[in-house]
C-alpha cells in the first residue's frame, strides 16, 4: 500500500469526524495524513520492519492512528472507516472530488439544504438554490456546476486550460540548474481536445535538483511519488503531472513512447518486430545493441519511416501513409493571416472594434472580420439592418485611417428555426463576410436540424458556417445533425466550414475536419473572440486542423486578404450555380 493511499484514508476519516462535529480528533488525523504523505520512506515497509513502534516514530502519528494504519496495511480494509461512512448521511468521498468543496462546505450544504450526493448538488445548483445560501453566490454556484461537469467527464481537462500551464511548467523546469532539455509529451503534445494528465520529460545532470523543484512547485498540492527518475504530483486543478528524467541517448525514444498514442506505439512496435528490431522507451535495438533513440526522427528512420507529427499519431492511417510517402503536409502553427469571427462591444464582446483590431495586428493578423451577432439573439443586443449599416460605416471610416490591418465587414447571422436567416439578403449582400450559425432551438430532431442548416447554407450570401455542431465541451452536447450531409452541401454550394478555435468549442472537431478535407471542402480557423485575450486562441484550432490532416491549402485564412476575399466570391458564384 502506498503512502498516498494511506494518507487519503486518514484524510477521509478526518473529514467524516469533522462533519459529525467531533472535536480535536479530525486535526489529529489531518496531521497524521500529512506526515504519511511527506515521508520519504514507505510506511508499509516501516511497519513490516519495525511494527507499531516504527509507525509511532513517524512524527504526528499516535498509538491510536498507528493501529488503524496497521489494520489497513494488513487487511487492505478499515472497519472503523466503514462504520464512519455508514453513519454519514453524505457521500463525502465523491462530493469532495469537486474542486473547491472541502468537508466544511459539504457540511454546510448538508445542514442547510440537505445535500447528500453529487446529484443532489447538481439539482440544487441548476435550480439556483446555492447562490441563495449565506456566503455563497452566483459565482460559487457556477464553479460548482463546472466542478460537477468535470467530475462527470472522468477528470479530463480542456486542452485550452492545460496547454498554457504545461508550457509554463516547462519554461520553469528549463531554468533549473543542470537541466539540458525539457519536453511536454502525452495527449497535450498530440493536441487532444481534452487531457487526462500531463507527461513531461527532462534531460538533467542533476536529477535530484530538478525533482526537488518539481514537487515543490507552488501549484503542487499533493505528491503521489518522488524518485530520482520519476515523480508524480497533483496540481491545484486536480490534474496529475508526471516528470521523468531520461538520458540523452534515449530522449527521442522516450518522447515518442510517452507522446503515444498507445495504438500508434503498438503499431510502431509491430513494424520493429517485423524488422527484427526491438523498440521501447529507451531506443531501437538490434540484438540489444542500440541503433537509435536520441531523437524521434532517428527512431522513425530506424523503422524505415519519415517523422510523423504528434497530432497524427492515433493509428488512424498515418503509418500506412508514412510508409508510402503520402503523409499530409500539415498546416503549420504560424500560417494564419486572418481571423473571421470576432465580436465587439457593439454586441456581447468586451472591447471596441479598434481595440480588437489593435490586438489582432499585434498578433500578426493582416485582416479580421467583425462579426457581431444579429437581431434574433436578443440577449446580445444583436444587430438589426440599421445597426449593421452603422457598423459598416464605422468600419469604412476606420479602414481609411490605414492602421496596418484591414477590417472586413461581417456578421454572425442567426439561422432561424426554419433555416431562414434573420437579416435581409439586401443587407447581407453589402457585407464582406457572412457567417451563419445556430444559436437557438438546439434540441431539434436530427432530420429537422439538418434540413434547417442546409437551407441556411443554400442562401447565396452565406459564406461560412460558424461552429457547425454548436457543442461546448463538457457543457453542452453538439446539436444532432448529419455532418456528412452538411459537408456534402458545403461541397455543392461552396460554403466554407469553420473550425472555431475557442477552447471549449473546437468545432468542427478533428474527425469532422478530416471528412471535410477528404471531401475537398474549404475551411477557416477563427478565434470567436469576445475579448482581446481570446484572439490568441487560433493555435488551438490549428491543432485541431492538424489532427484532421488539414494542409495549408485546405484553410482559406492562410491566404492574403485579396485572395481570401476572391475565394469567398468564388463560393458565392458556386452558390448561384447550385441554387
Ligand atoms: Zn456563435
């Protein structure tokens, strides 16, 4: 039994006692849990060697608690805890998995509104009952709902939340003396839309030092394990992070191994076996003699393959393509020149057109479309024809100032329930970029939803279908729509499909992007920014596009402004032919 498991049990006892209002004892269990957690030696080994006496020598562990630990180690169970759980009316173990909920808060929620389970809590939060409690508010209610969604997702985090964190940890590890190289591996490197845990690799000639730094980082709330070659911590966002020290000779092999996916690795190993080689996280070996391992390129080459980009490593045809030299030349992370979905304070955005333009320019964009919401979305003060005309005039005036970035006149036009648009064709004809999207009636049956969106796509003024499935990851399911029919329609009408790069949208998602690319449908990658800090999200969309095998030529906003607008016009001409 690991120290972490023992500590967890002690902590649960502390919480249960605390909820029963037992004085002092909870603190004693908390203290003991902490002592067990930070002990370098295995508590189980201490007990097996020195018995109860050994346990009581751990500071903070008294005779009573030592006996409990002994029972736990000997039998794997603890009747005392089971009795406590039975007495407790509340599912403490599960409730306390929700971020921000400690025993005290759970106790309050139980005493005041009778919360016993996660389901009780969700119902109360959805009914707005949490915000009415003293010392709670709307914010804590939202936070609880987010925590529940996360719990239900099986503990996966949005890529948008963990990629910046992983990059930040990487940058700090690179500063630790003795460190020569650091890499982020795992599903983060493959740019999966959600991430279970993070894997980092490091080359260091002072492993103890980098491990000490790693487990001591301020966001580490729990140390699962610490060793000279591998440590695992839990961060305050409840994500586990592994750090492994690897040798320079094995770095590429380890990076490949820990990047995954598992299926890709298995396929690689089969190729190795067929060549009478051995492949593992230390390298490629011929009869125990290493022949590759320093870099990933070297590892793939030893297997007779070109380098395969991490985003493709899903065993979804990439190895076959690599073998015959048919890997796509993926769109690279710095190739977007425009951004075609941006909201401003004309509707529900936080900033003025000028402020969004200035930040987009700073990020290197050459053109952006201002696409505020239209009128049927009343919660956003959506624009009607008159407001759109005023905005077009404002944009014309700004463009005359030649600020170094071109503003395109656009709108995010609502698709009504029956597939008509909520802005007249006459006004749409004056816009440079017409995005269309579903923002209401999300629950229509599949056939009706598909017919609705296809009808809207057939409007000759519709240029881009924004966030085509409407999902919000971990918050809202996608609409029920026949995506193949949407792609087919896009092919006929020349409608461009969007990859919305907003971290909880990523819509289209990777497998849909791949279908669109195979069908020859054009795509754009947009930020859907409502705030200047959202404008830098485009790279999440590029990650999705790469996972969907998209090349530069598949993505229209890799083009310069004039070519981009020309290609939209081509789409409109197609429309007329298809109509
Ligand atoms: Zn939208």
